[in-house]
C-alpha cells in the first residue's frame, strides 16, 4: 500500500497499519461510576450529619440550661426614684460564674483554682457538682469585677461567665424598708420592689417583655433628703438614750403621701442577708404595738365628735378608778376635777376613761373602726401588719384602750388616723407613690367633723405650749403633739421598767400639713437623776427632726402672736 500525504479520516485511522485502537468506556459504565461516587459522598455526608446529631444530643441538656440561665439573668427592672428624681434603686451589670462539667479536664485543678479566689466554693459538694455529667451549673452569682478578673486569669477550661442585671441601691440603708430588696434573679421580695412586681412587672416578665430592656422609672412619694434626716436623728436618739429600736414617720396630712419612714435597726438592701435578721424588721408598718397615751387623742376626739361630751365638761379625777378588779390611776395625778384640756394636757388616765364611758363602749369601737384602727391598713407597701384587738370588747377593755393599752396597731396606722384629726376630719389612705391633692380629695372620707378637728389642733398645740410636749417646740413652726408611754408585755404581764415611748405631732398647727411620729423602744435616762419619759426623749427628737426638715418641705416659719396658740370656737 502506497503512503500518501492525504489526511486520514477518523475511521481510517482505526485500521491504518492494521493497528487496533481501543474504544472508550461505554455510557453504562460511566453512569455506574458516577452513581458510585455519589453514593460514597452521600455516605460521608450522612456520617458527618449523624455525628453532628450525636454531638447536639450530648449538649442538649447544657444548651437548655444555658439558654434558661440567659433568660433568667436578662430580666431588668425600672429605676426607683424619690419625689425629686433622686435614684433609690437601679440596675447595674455584673458577672456570674458558671461551669460546664463535661468540658472540665481536671476537676481537682479546677476546684483548687476557683477556691483560691472564692474560698467558700472549695467544698466537697462543689467538687461533686464539677465532677458530674451536667451540662451547666451555677457556681456563684454577682461577682465583683476583681473576682471575675482573677478567675478569668486562671484560664480553667469549662469555666465561664454570664453578664446579668443586678440591683444597686445608692443610698444603702437610708430608705431600705421602703425601697425593699430583690433576690438573686432580680425579682422583688420586699418593699416597693415587691409592690412593683405585683402591680405589673411580674406579668411583664412572664410574657417575656422584661428581658434587658429600658423601662420608665417609678417615682415614689419619699423625699430622700427628709428620709436621711429622720434616720439620722433616730440613729442619734438610739445612741443617746440607749434604746433598742426606733421608728420615725412623716406623713403629708393633705395627700396621704409618706414622705419619710424609718425603722431602726434597718438593713442595707445591697446586702440581702441583713434583711433576714429578726431585729431588722420593719416596725413602722409591719409591727403592731400598744401605743400608750397618744391614743388619748383618739378618745377625746371620739367623745367630742359623739356629741355626748363638750369642751365645757369636766370629770372627777380625784381618786383611782376600779373596774373589773383593776385599778386605773394617773402617773402624776392632780387629785381634783379636770377639764377636757387639762385631761389631755396632764395625760390623765382616769379622766380619759371617764370621758370614754360617757360616750359609750359601742361608740368607741365604732369610732376606731371609722378611723381604720381595727383593720389592716391598705397601702402600696406589702409589709403591713394587722392590728391585735381584745378578744372581748367589754367595759374593761374599752377603758384600757382609751389610754392606749389592750389594742396593738402599727405606727403608720396611728399616723394616718391622726392626720384625719388634723386635716379637717378627712381620712386619706396612705401611699408611697406621688399623689396630688385632687386625687387625695377623691379618696378622702369624712370621719370626724371639722369642728372636732379644730379642737384637736388646739389641744395638740396646747400640749406643746404648756404640757408634756414642751420639748417638741420649734420656734416659728407652731408644733403640736401628744406624748405616749406604754409598758411592754413579757410573759403575759406588763413590765414597769421596759417602756415604749412615742411622740405624735403635727405642724404647722394653724393649718397642719405634716404629721410626725417618733417611737423609741426601751429608752434609758439620758443621765442619772432624770427619768426616761416620752417628754424627755421622743419629744426633743421630734423637735430636731422638724427643725431640719421644715425648710426642705417648703414650710416657712412664722413669728409673732400667731405662733403661740390656735383659736377655736365652741
């Protein structure tokens, strides 16, 4: 065969020189190989997916706990402000320590490192938790920045931090019983913190709308400046008279707003453990006590308002009164017939009891019910105690109640009822929230006549001018008030050497705006040779408080004849 230079076609090349050129793979073979490759890749991906599922299942408990923890720590609270916008409580960011035991490589090493910063966690119980198969556990909530940094520097695997909201109270114990406190999850457990939760914040949190969001602040009726003064004077009084406890309250008689309320010993809400101590209870609204002779004001008002006793009447206090096997006598008896102002000024038990008997036992009971002194006080603050009443309201019980024994009420309750005697006879529910006069007028209930209120203002002022309350006088501010001393009960019997003294007052008496109540528990004589009566301790404490707070509250002093007495018409 001759060789030419002509191009050889594809078909010709298959036989040129009688050489065999192999054919390519068939379509079926190619498809098989492709399918095999796809199957291999599918198996690989399935293996990877299965492994991921297994890993996810192994971390399921941890993830659920972690997410739950994040949800719980994210809850925020509104700021609490005083009536002038000063911060009483606010949220700050803090770190909390947690562990993921499954990720801890060496439990002993981890425990040793943590305990070097937080010794209280170096226990066998914590070691068992770290050695468990749990996915997530809390170790300590609310670390200080220094503690967080020290633990972070240890670099322990499986140990981490969550940032959460924590409550901070700039004023510390100043308004502790009013503001209250929260638990470790930032939920209110006492005071106005709990009141806000009950009013609306708790529902908002349950719906998931309180997670780390800013909220409108909540303003209270408390004046932080006035609150500081009341607490400061109580602290001084407890030291000066060696008393075991004290209460101070300032109430707006025209609106029912609690401007200040202090109970000592108090607690710092930044240290929750203090709030659990028994002696630090809120005595102002959460404790009930026999208030002693300050109750005589209610008896006089009751008798006059009933119309069965008038200011021109007088009662024989020549000798003690015998009732039900008991003898009622006066502390400093005058041994003669006393007029109504004298009974009040000399704090005569005999005269007060006879005045009550003239009005009647049923009248007394109805009157105290009208003033809200026989039922639990209704207000914003959760810590409010229920009065203790006599098992039988008979004549003997009514006589002892007339001068403040045999019935136990809260100091706040006493101040609220007194405000009604001072403001023209209107009982206004107390509040720890701002309230206007228009709002107060809608809530007010007329419980005594304006004329009775006018007489009570006169008697209160007279007692400071010439009675047992002389040491409560503050020049220019026309203070009026009534002293009270109640023997304490131990083992069912009155103890003569343990007393609870009080001074119940209002100012300025020509038009009372504020009611002030001071109570000292077991005060001692300031020095040897003198007594420890209310006129010698609670009255001067009241004077010191009013002298300091009156300018803050915008009450201008008045000097001249008008500051001496309050005129009445009867």
